[in-house]
C-alpha cells in the first residue's frame, strides 16, 4: 500500500464516515478515521482466511475466555500490516502527530491481569501462525476499574473504554442467541426439556485480529447482553416507568462490568450468569457453524477444539452435553464422550481461594438442568473409575476444577513447575486416574507488541544484526549472541536502554512531578497487588536500604529508582494497605534531602497494558519475587527479560525456565524453593525468628509499626506489622535476608556497566523461546491437534 493510498483512505473516512473536514477534525476523529483506513486493509485477508478454512475443511480452535486484555489495537494492526512508516508519513503530511493519534485510543481493559493478557497474546499468535481460530468472550461495557490515589489510598472509578468511538468491531445483530436462566425442567425419560423463566439475548460483536505480516486474520467475537423485549409497554402505560424499563436494565447488567478480581471467587450469582451467558452463546454459535458444513455430530472432535481458559467457562462441559443429548437426541454417554474429545482446560492458579465452587443451591436455581447433568457426569465418571476417591460434587458444592478436568481430554499448566505442582497437589487423584491428560504449555508473550512496538530502539538494533524475519521467528534472537562481545554493538544496546529510560523519566516528570535520574538503576515491580507476589517484601527492602543510606550517605551506593504499579481488587483490604504503605514510604523517602541522589520511589497509578509498554523497555531490574510455588507462570517476567532487564527472582513459575534459558549467571536468584517454603511454614514462629536474626528487618518493621511513614496516623500499619510478625503466610520475613543480600549483589554488578549490559544482552538473545507463537504451536500439537493453513 502506498502513502497516497493510505492518505486517500484516511481523508475519505474523515469526510464520509464522520462528516469532518481536516480543518475541523479533532484528534479523536483522526484516530478513528485512521483506524478505519487500517481496518479496511484487514478485511480482505480476514475474508480470505475464512474462505480458506471452509475450502480446506480445516479444524477450528475456539478459545473461550472471560477476559481479553487487549489494550490499544491501532499500533498493533499498523505494525502487523507493515504500515508503520507509511502511517507516520501520512500523519505528518496531513499535519497531525502520529503519537497523539495512537495515544488517543482507549486502552481496552477487558481483563484483570496475566490470564487476560495471555488470551490477547494468544489471539495475535493464532493469527500469526495461521491457525483457524475464534476468541469468545464478553463485551463488558466497563472493563477493569480506573485506579486513582487519594492521599496514597487506591480509589476505584469506572472505566469507560466505549465512551469514545471504538473503531475495531463489526456489530452482528443477526448473530444472536437467546440464553435462559432458572425455571424448571420437564423430564421426558432420559432426556429433559428445560424451561427457563428468564431470558436474555446474546448479541455478537466481531473484531478481526490480523497476524504478523498481514497474512491471516482470525475473529474475536464478544457477546453483549440485551433484553428479549426492550420494555414492558403494559407497565409503562400504567405509569410504572421505572418498572417498565426493568427488563432492559436487568439483561444489560450481565455484560455491564468485568469482575475486578483475579484470584478470589466472589460467589455472586451475577458472576455465574456471566459465565453461563457467554459460554452458552459461544457453544451455540460453534454448533451452528459446524452444522453449516457437516451433518454428523460425531465428527465434532475432528473439526473443532474448545479451550477453556481457566474454569470460568467450565459450564461448557454440561452445556455441550445438554445440546447434544437433550436437543440433538444423541445418547448420554456418547454426548459426554464427544464433549470430552472437544474440550481442554488450562489451569492458571493453585491458590485454593481462586478455585471456583458453586453451591448446589445456586447452581440449581440458575441452571437446574445443568446441575442434573453434572450429577450424571459425576456418576458416569465414578462408574468408569471405580477406585476414584474424588468427585465433582462435595459438601453441596460443584467443584469447577474437577468438572473441567473430568470433561477435558487435556489439562495444561502454564509453566513446568506449575504443571508439576498441579500433578502433585490439586489434581493428584485425577492425575493418578488419567496420567496422560496433564500436559505443560509454558506461557509466552507476543513479540510484536512486547518488543517490536514497545521498544523501537532495541528492535532497530536487532534489525541491523539479524537480517531475516526475527519477529515471526523469535528463536532467531540467538543470532545476536556472537555480537555481544563486540563493543560497538554493546554500546548501541546500552544507548537503546538509556533512551528508553530518558523517555520514562520525562513521562514520570510530566505525570507525577517526580524527577528520576536516567543513570540510576530502574528497578520495577508491576503486576496485580497480592500478598503472594510480595510487593511488601520489596518495600520493606526499600526501607532497609534507605535506613542504611541515611546512616552512611557517603558510601559507594548505586543510585536506584524503585518503581511500582498495579491494582488491588477493591475488596482485598490487605492489598490496598500495601498500596497505601508504598505511597507513604515513597512520599517520605522522596522528600529526604540526605538520600535524594541515591533513592527514589514512584508508584504510578492506573497500571494497564499501555503503561506496561512504556515501563518494560526502560527497566534495568525486573522484580519477580513471589513466594515459591504460588505464581503459576508470570508473563511480565518474560517481557522484561526480552527487553533486557535482569531478573531478581525466586524459583517460581516461569522464572525457573527463564533462568535456564538465559543462564544462571545472568539471573539474580534468591529465596526458598517451593519445598523449602512448605517446610518453613511448619517452623514455629518462623517470622519472629527471622526478624530476631535480622536487625535490618526488625528496624524496617519497627519503622512501619511506629508510624514513621504515617505520622498523622501512627498506628495505620499496626496490622501489617502484626501480620508480618505473627502470621506471614507468604514468608516475607523468612526470605528477607536472602533478598536484601542479593539486592546488594545487584548493586555491585550494576556499577560495572559493561558486565551489566552483557548480561542484559544475553537475556534478550536467549528469551526468544518465550514467544507466544511457540506456546500456540505447543497447544496445536499437544492439545488441539490443529494445523496451520499454509497458502
Ligand atoms: C494467572 C497467574 C499467572 C499466569 C497467568 C497466565 C490467574 C488466575 N492466573 O502466574 O497468576 O502467568 O495466569 O497464565 O489470573
């Protein structure tokens, strides 16, 4: 596509799609017009992909996920279509700033954290490897809340990503299904007719997702809930205006907001409704598409693969059985076997509080037929496995993990360690019965967004060194290894990092008014706030370091900038306390003249995909310090390493594999291993013992406890100190000394910039394996038996 073509298309959309001339167009008009001009280029490859899938009768993959944390889409599409330079030029010609256009796009936060972002990276990779696929989810009106700080406290505000114009989706009013809830079940022999007493319409919105080099596009289909009838005219005519609008309000509630919790189950009826709503609509759509091509439902497993992203869509098992058995008339056992052969399930966490369970009362009230079918599925599994001890139903609850496992032919963990722990813990018994089902698919990240787009300085250096396409074949990054000993290369590598740090310093100055020295070490921890992720370990180490610096300000310190970002679930009181503490500590340290050249702390509000894209390329040190055994994988850890940040981390999640890839010498390992963690918990008063043996730690906790960071409210953190001393389930105190010592080793290495940069460059060179293209190929081979469509 030439510059002139794109310019013409841009001006055309500005004029004919929005009725604006260039003189009066606002930045939003330009952004949406450019998005439409770019979207036009996606439609042909999108149609071609669909046609090729039908023509070749290829197997299709369906990725069912409550969350897709896609972020902004314009730059992604531009980069994948190879239109970056053209777009920059055209914007310049029409007199607008390309950066401002990109920055105008809202960040679509239809997810909480790692699980949702992984789904978004997978969409990019599925299209890149030309695997015919659909993502299915919910079109939330409000994504993850917007975070603000008021006096250092987190305040949540609704996110309104749809309030400006959204350019990417095609509304499909004709693709709509009626979804029922509640009501009664009329048994007719083996089969039954479910008569729901509440109904909503699931209505589709399609976003095409173009892969690298624009060769293939898949669809993200998101459902929004609509009422079956807009309002109750009878009641309206009786003057009951609010009541008349009730059906509409109730229906729309289902796709109104994303549950802002990524590890704990809220146990709300609405949540279960959301889960059933999108799963049922997706399955109906999948069967409809299948039946346009084939008539024998027994062929289903050969033509479709359905991935359950965590247990949120677990109701897909019984729902598919219901559709096959009750609606289509297949035999019950056969229906179960067909569903089983189609379904597979990814587990993303071992935290007990995050494993979904629904009371039979709730399930029976909302999905009476499904509850019956779950009982029959459980009985069938018991009959087929007479030695089994575990069951789906327990203490009047339906365990969604067990249901997913039993209904799936493959269950995967998301890192090698997590998969092993899954076999040993939550699914030990089911793994004994079905030893071939659990497989590992270590997570990955898309290099398009997480290197090429977010880090142009480093990408252009790599371009100069590797001539072939490394973005689509990320393992080729190893080709930079021979250059690492070349001084000119390493200087350019260091210059790219410095450029990114300067950019970030400018951003933090403009947004937060905090001045950061680009020569200081940028030490970054960004992720959801959770006790197991141990942001409090990091801030306590910061306090201890500050104390030492104050005592001895003229020692040979390595200047550091500690950057935090992340949201806490609104109901997670302790996590919100940690945020408050970090902000209090930041205010205190940043105003200390003694250490002002040595240490700064910044907590950046409203962490989202866009902020991550800015922070990761500027990082020197990546904090991956979870209690071993708790972080299933992590994906931020991969993004940092790829962009040349060194990791300080525990042997947890994918850190283990990152360390294996980059080499132990290029990774700062500390802390207890997963088995040591388990052993340590049984030591009486483990935290107190650790505190007693570390004066530094004792002093830091005492400072928190005495109100040194909250003078107006000295006992603000009494409960935090109490928790650390007497409970400390996540072993902050027991890992503190190892962490502190490792940080001082980090300081020493950083002082030798040449060594540091070499280590950083090895991280970039050796983390190509963590491309989500590799992960997706793994799923295609091991889980889906699906193939790329080659032209
Ligand atoms: C998260 C894990 C992360 C992992 C992502 C993606 C949930 C429930 N789990 O460690 O905590 O990287 O999933 O697999 O969000």
